[in-house]
């Protein structure tokens, strides 16, 4: 079974702090993704990575950056946290094959910015 | 207008009922269709993954795709209280990496 592990289930930070969310997958997947999930808005793509050291902006990249130094690890960084970034953050990964393989998700990090 | 529309519910059914969950979409390029189940305070878990039109069955779950109507369904037979969760539909075009578009989810409650 695919295992996507997010380092924290719950996190509370203060406005202006630099926040790091970590994600690790154990299936040697090339592609990794960060989403945020908000009631009524569904899942919105923040950033994704095709492979190591590669990154692409998603639909809502403002205020975020990412890092992918190793294939199994994808980090989301909130440069200067704001209350509008309070949300559920979901990491996903997938195998890059000839067909569009489905994404597999971690259990999420519920982030509160005070 | 959203590319993918999904009724948010909540949908309440008695245990043992047949449940029908649906999504409509507007992008005719979508070729791959997925259903995810998300329990409270957990991440989405892949339930069904289908390509193009037709039916796919897995135990009590059946996924149905009607591309001519741009309509997909997930049927749950003999529903159980453990099926209570939010169900997300998702879809993507074919060819290389393509962005996945998710519905906002339908909350299902199965009452014992």
C-alpha cells in the first residue's frame, strides 16, 4: 500500500512566522502535490513537483513556496504566515506512468494561524 | 461555473440502503475518473479509478461513467454506518501530466 506521511496532524502558529510542512512518501513516486482544503471550496492545488528539484505553481501559490531535494520528500513553506492560511493541508503523490495514475493522499495537517 | 459540480449534501440514508452519489462536469476532455472517500479529520482515500465510459465494480461499490451526459456516479450497495464519510469525485484529461479537478464532496451519513 502507498504510504504518504505528513509530519504533523495539528499545528498552531502565529502570524508572521515561517512555517514548514513536511511530507514523505515511500513508493518512489515521481510526482508530489500540495493542496489546501477549505469548506465549500474543495481541494485547491498550491504547488506540485514532477520530480526531484522540479516545481510548478498550482492555482493558489501566493504566500507559499516548496522544496524537493529528495524524491521521497516534499516540503511546503509558508513564508510569513497569515490568518487566511488557516486550513487543512493535504500532500499527495503519484506514479508518473503512461496513463494518468491516481494520486494518493496523506492524512493532512490542520494548521491554525493565530 | 465550476468544471465539476457535486451536491454537498448531507445525504442521510438508513443502513442497508443503496446510495447513489453523483457528479456532473463540463470539460469533455476528462478521460480518467476517480472517487475518493474522506473520513473526518483524515485524508482522501482512493476508492475507484476508471478510464472513459462504462462501469466498474469493486465489492459493494460500483462506479459508472456516462461521457455523453458528462455525468459520473458512485453506487454503494448494502450501505453500512462505516460508509459515513465525505465522497469526492475527481477527474483529469489523458496525456502526460494533467491537473486533477476535484468536486467539493458529498457528505454521507448512514444511520444504523
